[in-house]
C-alpha cells in the first residue's frame, strides 16, 4: 500500500491509500519516530480517506498502541487526528484508542469522517 509522510511547521501528515496493512503503519511510523522533527510537532494527521480495505489483524492495533506508548514516553503531548470513512477500519481505530487509554498513553486522539474536520481539530 502506498503512503506518504509530509512534514509541516507544526506537525506531520501521513496519507495512506489502497489496502492498509500493519507493515505499512509500522514503516510510516518508523519514519516519524526516527526523525528529530517529531520531538517538536504539535499535531499528527493520519489521512485514511483513500484506504479501500483493511488488512489489519485483530491484535495489530494493540501493537501500534504499544509502539506509540514508547514514543509517548518522550513526546507527552500530541494531537492525533485520524480521517477515515471505512467502517471496519473505524472499528479497529476505536480499538486502538481504547487500548491506548488502557495502557496510559496521554496523546489526544480523535477520529473524523472527513479530512477538513481532522485538520481543523488537529491545528486548533
């Protein structure tokens, strides 16, 4: 699945399309967490509007939550806005949010059904 990572002055935008797999998320996140700019961003927008299918397994979002928890240990405050309109993927994203809260992640994460709303909230 193709993805792009775009850095802005105060944030970063990941855009995915096609079929979303755990490996795609892992590869894109590694680009973020390994970049020195990640330490200073205020928002993170994940654009899933062009994702047509999820290939994620049942426990993949828990693994992502644990990976993010490591990043959360040094990047305490972050607004994460996810734009998605694919219902099975929204269900998996809610699993991520619930598991993140359970393990103590402090990032503020919200799901939106359009990119403009996600951007507006993230940048506010």
